[in-house]
C-alpha cells in the first residue's frame, strides 16, 4: 500500500470521529431554546476549540470529567457538528507534524511544526498581565487561555 493511500484512508477515518480534550467545565446548554443538554467546550487541536459540544447520550460519567480529560467525538447529522460519545483512551497533546507534498510520485518534506495547545484557567498574575487595557480586575476569575507548548500565551478563550 502506498503512502498516499494510507494518508487518504487516515483522512477519511478522521472525518467521522475525532478525539479532543475537555476545555471547560460542563454546563447546561439549550441548542433550540426548549430542551436542555449537558455540553462543554472541546479542544480538538491546532488551535481549534469547539464550543457548546453536547453529550450525545445520558452518560453521567462524562459530565463529571475534568478539564483536560480526553473525550471521543462523532459527527452528528444535526447542524454538521460534533457530539461527545464517551471518554477516549488516546489524548490530544503536543505532537510533531511533518508536512509533505506529492509531486510526480515524489515525496518532498515541506516543513515541520509542533501542534497542540494547552488550555487552562489563567493564574492571578496572568489575569493582571493579559487583561484588556492592562491591570488586575479587567478579566473575570476562571477565564481560560490558550498556551503554546513552550508556555507562551496565545489567546483568551471566549466563555
């Protein structure tokens, strides 16, 4: 089997189910304004955070999962979004990705990069440092931030 066929197979597999990391505490969410479901924000890697991801079925183990817990997601038919179906045995983390191109059946390495972000609540010092307009008290307690693999601040996560 060629490398190209293996990569195409992996892409197709990734389109149906993915893993992510719980990026917020669980909360009640009403997608249609009439019914309530348990939901949370999920970091799916490469700086992408899915917001309001519902728990697919009544699974009380999931709503007690802590931030940083790996979860499995599947694509839903409703709204082309994802839903959490259970805990995952594999976790997103920091990974090393090598980007390649295929030209005339020749493989060439284009570049490599580290992927993944650490999402966590800001510390008291960071609340004062990253606050809009500067100064302590501008950001609410418990606000989340994205940090790179080396600990550099990337962005605030909207809650």
